[in-house]
C-alpha cells in the first residue's frame, strides 16, 4: 500500500498527541504495539524459562499454570519462545524499514528534484524491483547468500527501497511548485538545500505513515522467511519457524500453531491500526472525509 501525496497541516506536538489519543484506531494500535514492544524488551532481561534449554520430560504439555502457553515437542516453553521471537521479528522489520527509508527517501527526493531522464530512470528501476513479488525476491536473495537474520534484513530492506522512493518522489513533486519553494529558489538556494530545509519536513508525515505500513509488512515477510527456514536460525526462536514446526502436530497440539499465529496477527493488526490512526490525524483531507 502506497499513500498518495497529500498536503499536511503543521501542528504542535501537544496538539498532535491530543488528536491522536482522540482517534480510536490510533489508541488501539498504540496499545497493541506498545504491549508487543514491551514484551520484546522484557525478553532481554527475563523469560519464564530458558528457550535454549531442552527438557524432554516436559515435552508436549498443554497450557497450564506451570506453562501458560504449553510446551513444544522439545519441552521448550511456548510463551518464552514467543517473547524472544518478538524481538527477532521487530528487529528484522525495524532495520529493514530503516534501510528502505535511508536509501529510498534520498533516491525519491533526488529524482523529483532533477526530473527528466534521471527521474524516469529511477522510476523504471523501481518498476523493475516491483515486478518481482516481495517474498519471492527475499527467498531468492536468502537462497543465494544463505539463511539468517542478516540476509533476511537485507532482502526485506531492498524491497522497501522503491516503496519509499515512490512515496518521497510523489510527495516532493507536490511540494516543488509551491510558492515558498519558488521564493527559496529566487533567494539563491540550491535544490539540495531546498530538499533538506523545505521538502523533507513537508513530506515527513507521509513517510511516517508509510513507515508503519512497511513495518507491519516486514513482520509478515520475516515470518514467511522463517517459515521457509530462511530467517533466523536455531536456537533463536522465530514466530515463522514455530508455525513450521507446529504444522505436523496440529491434530495433537493445536496450541503450538495458535499462539505464534495469533502473535503475528495481533502485531500486524496493531501496526496497521496505528498507521491508519496516524494517517487520520496528520492528513486534514482524511479527517474532513471521515
């Protein structure tokens, strides 16, 4: 999903917070995302059980007071694995979005500022990247360079580059004809300085909303790669690999797939609601329509 360029109202941080917490989608998304992030942070310091320790005597225990989410076929606590897996998913998606934004935004702004042949070349390159499905491209890259979290980050980040390039270019093209840009050019400012001082601040809202969307898609992509065995490798838990390991045990222990699947769904839902809420608050046109 790529948002069209829009013209945003500038408002104080306090005003934004007040409007944001009056928006139901933002509040629900913020609460869900905060809980998942808090769980990931907590896992660095504490988990109910050691996820690298195999206790065969405790294997395949259903949810109980001792193991709230049960144990898997190796006796590992499912809740502890979900907690540790959350930080892996968040880290991969966050760094991948950072790569896409860090390379795509300058590329899109540069294309909008230069125009002509260079702009067309950048857009055709974006079309070439978009011609391949994101997950297929990620599978190809990780298959060539080997499985692992680093290669998953690179694979997802590469797909994010044209997404942010398109958003930045569309937003910048909407800003360049404005009067204050013409005044800045008349004052002798170069295109690079105008981009930094005027274009980027005016498209930051667009990039923020798109960032939340790509973050959610990054969570899904990481889970998909881990499911295929191309993401984080053992003994590091991963939501996607937990689903893969649970698929042959669905008839005897459905909870092994239920809990990691629910973690993926609720995380993506929370991020999408957060993105919708931010979009509603920042885009005056959407606020008027709704």
